[in-house]
DNA sequence: TACACGTGGTC
DNA sequence: TGACCAAGTGT
């Protein structure tokens, strides 16, 4: 062990002063000094789980415009909420969001619980989100530890223990720092610091309000923290998707079962997904007998835990009835149907093959790009 | 504890 | 192209 210089202790006030000068202006944040709206804080926190600020922005605006209150959201049909969520990913969040809105509107009189423990009991609200809402919306001195905070705190204290083992230590160290006043600003300041200066790669330590008390900065190894356990490799699964059109131009849409992968979402009819599937044999899993033509090429999509390679089959002038859970939808209505991204890719693949790159229906599957901030 | 669960941007 | 990672939760 080499001797290290003794560093001063980090002070919340130094971070808060930095935050007062550099805070990000985000649609869900209250102006300085004003009280935050718990509904907006909650909605944004759920959307921001594992999702970037730039991606969330347009979704947040659409949700707030369409459902301005938790009561309005609770009154909406689940399928409308899922369709509005389409493209954001982790669809269990949308199902839990809806369930949570119904609990808050139904049994809490439309008011969110104002403590960490109370919030933690809501569907879709885990330890991070409960702490974030408690601090930001209700001024509770809670430690909201997300990926940003894990990075800031492991660097600040030079924690070499890999994640997730280090989580308890990080949480304790964070709680030590939370100030009695402005705990909500402190939580957001920590996240802003992690999102800007204390970035995963090439952190801007020279500009950091905590540069003089940061162990990793003193050592010069900030970029190597936090350490993480090695990730398991991602297997490849295969399957087939079926695109069917009737003579009147309607297409077959299938609603997936309520739980599991893409639960409750609309999309193309899929075979079961497995490690290896014979494309010829895939026809046996078609929604109904028809002249299924295999479209050249494959659709490649990366999920968190596996890679999916989809073969797409198409049939036109179909006369079959829609199976249970499926329905025929006009191409005009397709724009209203929310497809997860992998389904969007499969639909585009079929439409381009059948009708060329200028196919009008392709517009329904063009990604709604977030505007860069 | 470990794994299921989406997507897009960046390097 | 691939690896990483982003305001995590539920089981």
C-alpha cells in the first residue's frame, strides 16, 4: 500500500453551489425555489428508469398533455397507455405505471404517499424511485442512488469493490452526504454531476466541485470506476414473424399476452423464440394456412439479455379469419397502433419487400425521433 | 442473488 | 460491429 494524502471531506454545499449555477432545465423539474409536482416527478422517474433524458423528453410531454393528472391517467384504458409508451421499452413499466395511477387515484385520494416507505409500496416504485420522489417532491432526506450516483460516489470515496456488491456501501456513503435542507436539489445535483462532469468516459475532473476531496481524482483512476462484475455473454435466439394482408389492404396485428417479453404490446404474429429454428419449419407456427413467402434477409434486434434474429414471412390476398388475440387493421389505423421497436423493424422489412421503399404504410413505422438537446 | 426485461446513443 | 451504459424493478 502506498501512502495517500489526506483529503478534505466532501460537503453537500459545494455540490449545491455548483448545481445552482449549472443545473439542467428539464420539463419535469420545477423552477428554482418552486415546489415540484409529485405527479410529474413520479411520471418522469418511471420513464427515466434505464432510459436517457433525450429519449424521455418527447414521451413525457405527450403523456402530460394527454393525461395532465394522476386521475386522468388512472381513468385511461391500459391499452392506450401501452400504445403511448411504445418505443420506450421495458413495457412492465407502463403496466405498473397504470396500476400505480389507479392505486393513487383510487385508494390515496389522488395524492402520492409522501414518505419513502409509503412510495416503496406502489407498483413500479423500487428503492431508487421511492427515494427520488421522497426527496424531490416532498423534501425528505432520502438517498436516491441510481447509476449516476453509483459512479460519483465510488469515485469520490475510491470504492474498488465491484458492483453490485458495493451497493450497500454506496448507499450508506450517499446517505451520509444528504443535507437536511434541499435534499431534493441534492439528489438532482448528484445526478446532474454524474450526467455531465463525472461521466463514464473522460470525466472532467478539473471542473468538478468535489475535485479536491475525490479519492479517484487524487489517484488518477476515476475513469476505471465503478468496477463491475463481468457480464454474461448474450445468446442468439431465432424465430419468425408473419405479415398478412387481405385484399382490402388490412393487415394482421397480434396482441401479446399481458406478461413477459413485450407483454401486452401489439405487433406481428411471432413463432416461439428459441436457440435454433428451421425457417422452413417455422411455417408450422403461422397464424393460419396461407401462401407464406419467405422474405430475403433477417431482422436483427438486440435485447438486453439476448440477440434476436427474425425471419419474416408474408402473405397477401389472405381470406382467413383473425385468430384469437389478433385483429385486422387498416393501414391508416396502423399509425395509431403502438409497436415495440423490434416489431416496427419486422413490419418495415415486410412492407419494403412487398410494396417497395416508397410504400405509404411505411410512414406508420417511422421512428418518432426525440429532438436532441 | 441472479435473471428477465427494451431501446438508442456513443465510442 | 460490438461493448458499454442510461434517473431500475419484479420475481
